[in-house]
């Protein structure tokens, strides 16, 4: 069973207009409100790829109810811990350029956290746990490390997409799979911007920490996958960028789905990058047929034999 944890979900409020002018009234040509947050997005994409999952994390208030109701309408199991504060709203302005204004995170109490950790006692060998997105301020930065340790005690695999201190701690617990984008990798190693080739030593450093799959995404410039068997580069297909929100989550979902389908590591890599780009080329999330189509445009080269 696949479980996704979103500690800091959101209603994603997409607002579309030709251009934005600060200090005045801007009127949207259209807008849309959807349940969002990285773990929730992974579950949404997994469903489109044909894989059920259960969403967990913290929701509260009327915004939290919206998230639970819309996920259940989409046929996605929502098993969230209810908190007292309202779940945040993240504004995604899609104008001449994409601008995001992510709301402040709600207050999470100690007992809320205990409830979530208790839920994870169900994990068993063969399960996958996805930990994705930012960590609310009132939760310690070590939370992803703690949850990864809990999951590994129960022989479940852990897939992480996060950033900053929470990500730094999480890699100490040796999750199965991590997907930093290249900015997050540079931030982790305190370097300047990295090209795929320049990322190699850092990918190897992470592999030495007993992380099985290190996937670094470079938006439209390709992606790097490090494994014990080898380090690979995938080009990203060309296409019209319509909406990058959820693209990273689609890479995580694509890789997880492909492994669940017993695809080879290289094919799982291809499938995950195709899923990311198929989402980037859509208003919403990718559909499976688009992913299968884009796979044909992706070539994998071996940057280096195993480490
Ligand atoms: N301009 C683009 N053209 C094609 N694919 C893209 C583009 N931007 C993003 N993608 C796809 O989305 C994936 C994740 O994008 P990226 O921005 O690296 O991650 P994140 O959304 O986590 O920051 C990429 O690996 C790629 O497959
Ligand atoms: O674009 P990505 O990185 O795949 O994730 C998009 C999701 O992440 C969010 O921007 C939240 O990100 P954070 O959890 O890092 O605050 C959501 O609003 C959105 O649904």
C-alpha cells in the first residue's frame, strides 16, 4: 500500500490573468481551487497512473474540509488528522509569468503529531511512504527523519521530496528515494547553481548515505538519477510549458508507480521524467497516455558506472 503524508497541505487557488500590476485592482480571467500540497499531488498523479494510495497529514477548518471532500470525490482515501487551525491557501498566479504566494502554515500541536505517528504503526514491509512538501513552523525540522526511521523500522520504503533543514535531517535516516530539484541540491551542499554534470559528486555523496535512488530534476534541462548500479541522465521532452505546479510531485509519483509495476530502474527513470513533463505541458496533472507518449522522446545516457 502507498501512503502519502502532507504535513502542510493547501488549497491551491489558481488565478489566471494576462499580467499582474501591484498596487492596483487586477481582475482574473479565470480561477480554480483544488486540493494541493506535495503529498496530495503525488496521490492525485498516482491515481491517474492507475495506483491507489491513502493521503495523511494535517487538515483543519473550512479549507481542510474542502480538501477532504474533494479528495473523496476524486476517489482518493483521505485519512487526515484534524487540527484546530485552518489549512492554508496557496495562491498560484498564472500571468505573463508564474508567481506563487503560499499561505502561512497552521499551528500543529504535540498531540496532533502523536496521532500521525500512531497512524504510521500500520506500515509493513512492501508498503511505500511518501513524505513531501514543507514542514509547518511549529513542527521540528527533524520530523521527516523521525518518520523515515519509524517507517524503516517496519521495513517500508520511504520517498521524500522536501527542502531546507527538514530535507537535510531526512537524508540522515537513509530514505529509499529522494527528489531534490537542482536548486534544493545546491542549497543542501551550499554550492552555486549546478548543471547536471556538476551535480555528479553531490549525487555520489548522497548515494554513500545508503539512499537507493537519488533523482535530481533540472526543470526543462533534464534530470539525473543516481543509483548503486550507475548514474544516468535523461533529457526532458520539448513542449509548451503550461503549468509547472505539481511537476515535481509527478516525477515522484511516476517513479513510484513504475517501480510498483516492476519496470527496470532506467525505465522507471524515463517514466518519471515523462510524468513530470506531461504535467508541465498540461493545465492540471498528467494523464497516463500522455506519459506513455512522452517516454518515446526521452533518451537515457549513463554518466558513470556504479559507485
Ligand atoms: N520547461 C519544462 N519543459 C519540460 N519539462 C519540464 C519543464 N519544467 C519542468 N518539467 C518537468 O517537471 C519535472 C520537475 O520539474 P522541476 O522544476 O525540476 O521540479 P520541482 O517542480 O520539484 O521544482 C522535470 O523533471 C521535468 O520532467
Ligand atoms: O510544484 P511542486 O513542487 O511539484 O509542488 C506543488 C505543490 O507544492 C505547493 O506549492 C506547496 O509547496 P510547499 O509544501 O513546499 O509549501 C502546493 O501549493 C502545490 O500543490
